[in-house]
């Protein structure tokens, strides 16, 4: 266990709730720390239900292709906490915070907080803001953790740009059961007189976001109004009121990533203005990556578990909109290259599992349902299987993804396709397994 892991474990004990949406506790702590949130580079604040991480990744890549130094804050992490705090490096790409610097900042924030009740995310947001404030950068891209209005990242009085990615139903226990309520919470990051870029939305979500922006005089640039994007053959076409860009497709796969890319491009147009270069823009779009977003896994460690010639995909999507986007893209792949489809599914019990799984039924997969290792609030294998069966997916239970692969291997007679999905925590466990078994897998190849 790393020293930072021990300190972070202690931070979980400071508040009885994992989530308690409020800004008061964090504002008080930041004041004791000298208000690092007021000493940051221009901030791009991103809220939304789906596409936040992918939009962040593409915008960061575009800015870095223009030689800009970029900090970034995201959550949750997949393998280790350090992923959440990405620090700018002179003349190069951002990198995860180092263990020594993380330990230094964690200890300082812990000492200043002095045991006061505060949630884990509030504490770690203070850690991120303090770390960012001490290293020079041109921009900070800040991803909302949950909601927006009362999210811990929403402590700045002014930001350079707000972005609202697609809003859909999720986290209803905190944000409300209606799409309009959720959209209002997400729109809470919009600041007076601060520009906001709005991704493609349902009509009811768009109306709420537009009203919030109008009420506080925040200039709004919206997908489908001021800009749009589409795929033409193997190219991404981005069009605004002035003209268009003919660009390579993003490395991130799926029609939804075309839209995410357009939001990142619209943001870059605002942030870079006359500095925006089409060649650098193309390079930024092409190079952007974000783990567990319909990522094809070519790991020897995982392939050793799977049948020979299996094609393995990993995705952390976990809500209805994510299920629709994922199933649509998977359908295209299946149509182009048909293979028996197997799913390995683990989900948190706060999610609408049936709504996520329903779009996959038409693909006729065989699903292996399992609890997420290390997560007491995940669905049991049996509960998840019942929901999969209810929406028309043939399914069985399994103890873990290793057992699932063993069962799939026994069934597979031809080259197959496997999708591991349902949760970022599930994806993190898979990536952790790959990292932990890399040496063994490499030795197997060498042998």
C-alpha cells in the first residue's frame, strides 16, 4: 500500500456520508488553506451526465497540441487516485500527480482541516486545487463530480468557460427523478457573464439550461444552433457559423464521441481564438485517449483468460443514455464483423440496471452477471441476472470476471467478442488486474 493510500483511507472516516452535497465545509477549509481556488489558471468547468471525461480528454489534447500547459481534475479514478489530479508539464503532456507531491499536499490539507467533518470528495478537491495552485499552467479543466450546483468543484466565483455535456437520468437519489431537475443542477455551474457551451440535449433539458444562462446573462453557444458535427466516410466534419473543419475521426469510438469532439472543438475555438491552428487541432483530436470508453483491450494478461482470438472491449458506461450509445456502436461492429457476443456485467446498485441493459437485448448476447469486487454497494450477481433476464438478455451468474472468462472459454467454438461493462469501478478492477499481471503475462510471451 502506498503512503498516499493510507492517508486517503483516513479521509474516508471524516464524514459519515460518502456524498453530502454542500459547499460550506469546503469553502471553510479552502479559506484556511489561503484560498487556492483564487490562484488558478483560467478554468474550464465541465458538468453533465455523459461525456464529461471524453470531452475533457479531447479538449486537453487539443490545447496541448497548441503547446498549452494544462492541469485537469477528474473522478473517479480507475486504478489509483493519482489519475484524478493531472498536472501540466513544461513543453509536454500532462501527467498524474507524483506520489511524493501527493503525499505532501495530502498531509498539509489533513493538518489544516484538523479532523473537521468533511466528505472525502471535498477533501480531495481541496487537495487538487492546492496542488494546481502551486504549479504554473495555461488552463485548468475541472470535471464536476456529481451534479453541479452544490458539487465541491463549484467553489469558484468566476471561470473562463463552462461546458454542459449531454444530460440524462442518473444519480436520482441526489439530483431528483425528473430530467428538468437534473438539468437545473448541472446548469448550476454556469456563472454570470461567463460563456457556456452546451452539447446536444433533449428539448426539456435544453430549455432549463438556456433559461439559467439567460437569467444570469451567460452567453450560450449550443450544439445544433451555433455548431454541429457529423461523420462523413472516415472523417469528422465540424461546422460552425463561419465555416467548417475537415478532421480525422477521434481515437475514441462511437457516434457520441463525434459530438463530444465537437464540444471540445467549440471550447478550443473560444479559448484559443486566433491561435487555433487546423493542423494542430487535427492532431489533438487524433491523439486524445480516455481509458474504459469503449476501449479495445489488447492485454496479454486478459487474453490469457479469454478464448483464443477473442476480441475484448471495456466500457465504464452505467446509465440509460450510456447503454444506448454503447449498444448502437456495438451493433455497427457486429454488423460489419459478426461474432458471438458475450457480456460481463457488474453494476452499482444505485444505477438503473434495466434501463442500461435493455438496448443490448437486440444484439442477443450471452451475459455473465457478477458483483463488483471490493464494492459493497454493487448489485449481487443474482439481482443483476434477474434484471438482465427481464429485459430479454440470456444471462447467468458468475463470481468475478476471471470466472466469467473461464465459463466463456468453455462455451466458445469460434472467435468471439466480449464486452466488459456496467461500471467504472468494474473497469478499474479489470485495468488493475492487467497491471498486476503484466510481468507474468510478459514472461509467458517470452517463454
